[in-house]
C-alpha cells in the first residue's frame, strides 16, 4: 500500500528480533500483507467452488453426478461442505491472525501520521516537490503569513503556523481521514471472518471433540434418539431444518452431517395449524405461508404467528424461516392397470406418501410413495414440438430410423415462448423389485393437451439425477385410459390377433373372384405376422422389432416394403380394437378422423411402452392432501458481527476511494532585495496524483500568488 512520499506502509511483516531465524521468518510471513492477500485469494476460489457445487446434498447425489472416482477425490478435499471443511476454517483463522497483525503493525503509525503536521520539513526539501511554486511579495512576512493561512483555511484545510529560525512555515492538511479507510477495511475483514467462524460448524465440532457428540445414522423416533446424538439448548450456533405436517408439532431441528444427522433441541415447540399457498393466474405460486402456534417449553406460554418467505419468526434469539414445503403423508387412491400379458382388468390400490405398499398380485415388487403434487405448472407453448411424430406423412422407414431416445421424450421441454398452465395433480413413486433395484415413476392424474390431442403422461427415469421421460397414453372418448388398456391387452392375446387379422383380410379383399381366397389368406398371414412382431411375444416389440425385421429386405426395396407393412399394421390394429370391444360386449367405434387419430397415438404409445419397463401403470383417482412445512431454524450470533463488519468495509472502501489526503506547505522568509518584502515557497502533495489534484494545485497556487489586499 503506497502513501505520499513522506510516508509509506510496507507490505513486509513484523521484524521480530530473535536468534531463531525460522521464528522471525514465520512471524514476518504471517504478519505480511502479501500473505493476507494470498489467503483472501484462496478463500475467494473456495467460495466460487462452494457456490457452483451444491453444498450438503445427500451423498448418493454426488456419486450419481461425478462417478465413484471423482466422488472420492472431491470428498477427500471436503468440497461437499466447503464452508465447514477443516482447511477452510484453518485459512479463515490464519487470515484473522494475519490481518490483525497487519493492523497492529500499521494502525499506530497511521494514527500518528493523521495527527502529525509534518512541520519539520526544510526549505530545500520543499524545492524537491513536483508540485511547487515560488514568488516574491511586497507584503511583510508577518502580514503575508496571516493572509496565506486564511486563504488556505478558506479552501477547507486545517492550518498550523510554525516559527523557524529566520522564517515562518505554514503547514496545512486535508483528508487525513483517508487513513481510517485502511483501518476500517482491514478491521472489517477480521470482524467478518470472526462472524463467519461464529456461525460456522466450528462450535458444533468443538462439542463433538469435547463432549463426544456423534451424528445419528439410522431410523427411529426423534424423542428416543440418545443424548450423544443431540445438541443442547446452550448450543451457541446452528442451522437446521424441521418438517412439520399440518396438525403436528416439533421441538427439534435436524442438522445434516456428512455421515448422519445431529438433533438440535429447541427451547420452544412449533405447531403447524395450516400451510397456505397462493398462486398467480398463470398457475405459478406467489405466496408460501405457515400459520403456527409457538409454545415456550419452560413457561408454557403460547402465541400464534404467521411465517412467510423472507418474513421469519424470531423468538429467544432463534430465527424460524419458511424454507419450503413437502407432503405430510397425503392419502392416495389409485387404479392399477397391468402392462404385461393379456389381462386388462384394473384393481384398486391405496397408499400414503412417504410410505410403501406391496404390489397386489405380484410379490416381486413394492411401491414406495415418494411424492405427491396437487399442482404442476408446465410450459405448454411448445409442448407438442418435442413429441416423436409418427404421422402418415412420414414413411415407416423414416419413423423406424428415429433415435430411440425420442421414444420417451421430456413431458415439458423448454421453449422460447412461455404458456404456463397448471396441469393438475401428479404422483411420484418408486417401484422396487426383490433384488433392491428401483425405477422412479411420475404420473399425472388428468389428461394434458399436447399438440391437438389429450394424453396421460407417465414419466419414468432410472437415476435420480436424470430427467423424467414420458410415455404418452391417449385419452379415449371418456377421458380415461380404458380403451388404450383394452387395445394393449388385445395385442398381447394371440387369439384376438388372429381374429383381427382374419377380419382385416376380409375387409380389405371383400370381392369374390378366382384366387381371392389365396390372396386373402396371404394378407391374413401378413397381418398376423405384423401384429405378432409389434406385440413382441416376450421379446422386444414395437417399431424396433419391425425395423429389425425389415432390415432383412434388400435396401432398394425397404421403402416400398415399409409402406406396405405399415398399411397392414394400421389396418390390423383397427380391427384388433373392434374385436376387443366386441369381446367386452361393446359396439364398434365409427371410422372417422377422431378415432383414426386415437388409434395412431395408441399405436405409438404401444411401441413406446416397450421402454416403460413396469408391470403396472398407476393412475391416481383421488387423494386427501396433507401439507407439511419445512422450516429452517437458525441461531446466528455472528450475523450482527458480520453486519458491523460490512458497515466498516463500506466506510473503509469509500474513505480510501473518495477521501484524498492533501498536504500544503508554505515557507515564508524576508526578501533579500528590499525591506518589507517577503519570499514565499509553496509545495503540495497528495497520495494520488490525479487530474483533480492538478487542477486543485493550480487554483490554490493562483489564489496564494495573487496581490494581497
């Protein structure tokens, strides 16, 4: 840090006088400004990492994101909890020590310099200044001294007149408070770091080292968790969460740790009476609020309160923030439709969010209910643009050459245009098999308009960090999945496929002429072949199976073969639908554009169902919602300390940037040529030589050199 030419603050540290050279070097390094700047740089880099990388996430999330190797590397470096890692706290401690030593070393000299008038200058030294002026006046030295001192004071300078042996010195200063900027800014760093250490995990770690507190890693009732996993009411600082369903209460907070959680006891109990959520006209939420009742655990006193986002409740030094909301165990009613075999009969199913239910009729699977959302706001402006388009305008060859990832695309791709709409409730669950493997599903309760048709979205993903890919089941005339399920079951029934092929051949070749029976038989066999390939019969079905079959056709004939095969498949699927309805005692559907479109979408969804890989499709039919609020509960004694540090930092930065220290000296002695004359030598200096300083010097010189009145 540079000051004016009469004072400079060195970046070196304290020079300790000792025979131990290593100790002197260590103290000099620790107290040097270069060491403090290096520590600040490291902390800035670590803070960037902590901002980019989500902190304190569940460990499986990091494994899925980075893979086993980098997960271990980042874990060893403590990047999953940067701000509470040992090396980050150690750097903060060294930064506090280093900056404090810098202040101790430089602050006394700066305070002394602020009070100093620097009256011990000599005439010759003033002549060495860059900004100087010299003139002769007809006014006597004593009178000139008073005149010049008054003019300098009028410019806002503090002045002092010092008598020399044969001359008089006017010394003036302005902006000496600039030195406070250095002291404030460096003190702010120390204060902010101390506040950060107070609000860090350091107090909790001290309790773990001294009192043997250990994280709890298991399941159990919170009230029954042993004392070694609990932190007492005297814990000076903590940041935890508590989830409270409507009608329930909690007097503890959960503090996540790397290998478990710690239970923080609170001096009061929070009872959630009602969780309130309000929405804009677009369906986006605009208000989260919780109506609670607070009961003091010592006095028994109770009082109501409303906690909103950015409007916390503060009681006994503990702040309770509205963090988020979750499901509190909503009751769900569903219908389960088989997705394998020729059975189409659905059966009722019930579940509770955060619970599990065995899959009826299939002991190999268990349903784990992971979430329920009564509202889902999706961007519907371009919702149909990302669908796997299978229309008559595209040949089967083109359809079958599409990438398999398009079979189950995202249900709500991002778009430049936005048309946000609430598309209704959804349920999220995991289907876990007997080996422990699980796939996650997300199904919407109501049909959603995608393009020009209404479909039921059934999402699936294999890993938690993947987006959902959606199977689109077209809604029938009754806005249900019944017709699609009927068609799916019929496709899996060889007898119905044979009946449909026979019906299709009869319909396609109705005329009676010689050889028609042979052609009809051949067409019937082709229809059976196409339906069987599409069904899969225990193997990969859908368009992939047909594509593999057509790959054996010579390339020059594949386009023609694909068009013929597609027409046969479309006709066979139509008659399969009619046969299935007759079997169930229903009349045939009319042959019109509406039902042709439904059949087309059903065929696409039938092919996509090969990638759904689930024994059942669950459609929610009703629910009894139970909301739960997630509160963040904090005790932050360092918050006010940090606020004080921020205030000092602002004052310090503004003082250093906008307060310029200027010094003026005027050396006045009697003239040599005639009695009563005076000779004046003026010099001026500043820490920063700017255009403003140059202009100020010119103005002051002109005013001082003008004829005295």
